[in-house]
């Protein structure tokens, strides 16, 4: 198929790394979950010339660009799985992984020997390990590669991947991962990537919630958002969380942090379970969990995390 994307700088950049190390036609990729994060992953894979099939699903972002880049739209999970060497799952969390991998819906039955399943969701490590055992029992391999950063970086091919899996499997997948990620952290065996993601999200989301609560207090006491943000930027409050919340404080825009309070509650809840099972302190986690619980209980679950700064101005 003739393509009109030859001038795309991402295509040129990607071709100079992964495609020099592995023939893209040697791996057929399937992706399940072409939402805000999965769309960028799929687009970068397709633009790099790798054979790509994706599941047609109501939760997908518009996929005309994927079709134009040569991707194949398929109607069922088994359709995607049975023709893929690597299946990437970009779904919300452990509940969806259980529905896809652990339920009797044909997913595992469609796996061919040696197929690698890559779980890019954010989930409970114990569920990840159970899914891995199910895939391995069917003759496949499993790797978790949880993501950080935002849909913008996903479209740019600049995600961070937090990876759990065997050394050989991760090495084999690295040329593929390089198509849509900038930084990769191999944390250990299967499940370790999910653990690192939960720890990361606790820090990231907890910091955003803290800033939102502080901003609400500042606004109620007559301190302008401009002064607050400038003060934090020039002091100990500076960091990625502030830069993701600042567009909402200053302009009323949610910016790059397209992450709902409902998802935040889920992730911090997963982290709290991990800390509880580990036996480490979780007093701060309990506070963050309570904050996101309040947001969800009071009608702000569908709102983006930066909007907590406005929600918290309601007297509790």
C-alpha cells in the first residue's frame, strides 16, 4: 500500500533504531484496546511498517489513521490473537485482564505456541502473575509493560514502560517497545512492572491530589493561582505533578493529564493493597485513597485529576 506518511519524523526516527535490528515483517502484532493510550501505541507500530491488527471496539479512539497506515480491523478477540505473534493488551486494569485472559472467551484457546502476550494495563501484580500462568500453560509467554506519561507521549512514541518478564522475552520485545517508548525500566520477573507502576502512580497521583487540595485552600483564602503556581515552581513544590495540574489552575484546561479520578481511585487502591500485603506503612496512601474516594462519592469520578482543585473548594 502506498502511504503518504514518509515525511513523518517519527517514522524516520523509529526506522533508524528498531528496524535496523529486526525485520518488522517478522513479527505480527495484535493490539486490544485502542483508547487514549492504545491509539498512540498502535499508530507508532503501524507507521513503522510492522503488520498490525486491532480489535474493533466501541471504546476505541477513531482509527481511520490506523487503517490508512495499513492496520487490519478485526471483530473478535480470537480473530486478533490467532494471527498475532505478539498481542498487546492496553486495557484499564485487572478486571479487564481477568475478563480477557482468565475468562473462557476463546482468547487463550486462540494462542499459537510461542505467542507473547504483553499487558500494558495498570493492575494487581497477583492477577498479572495468574494471567501469565494461564498464557504459559497454553504454550505462550507473558510480559507486563505498564505505561507512564500521557496520551500525548503515546502519540509521540515517548512513553515510559515499566517492565516485568524474563530476560530473553524482554530482549526479544525491545525492538517493538522502542517503537512507542522513550524509556524502559526492566524491574524484574512477571509482575514487577506492575509493582513499579503502582508505586509510581501512588507518588504521581498522590502529588497531584495534594496540589489540588492546596490550591483549593489557597483560592478560598484569596491567593491567586498565578502566585501559587509561581511560588511552587520556584520552590519545593516544583515537579511533574505541578506542571500537569497547573494548566487547570491557570487556564481551566486539564492539559495533558487526561486521567480520571475514578481511574486514580482504582490505582491508589491497588497500591494500598500492595503496601498492605507487603507490610509497609500506608498512612499517606490511606489519605490519598480517602481523597479520591471523596471525589468519586461526590460526583467527580468522571472528572480529570487536575479538576480536583475545583472540587475540593466544596466544603467537606
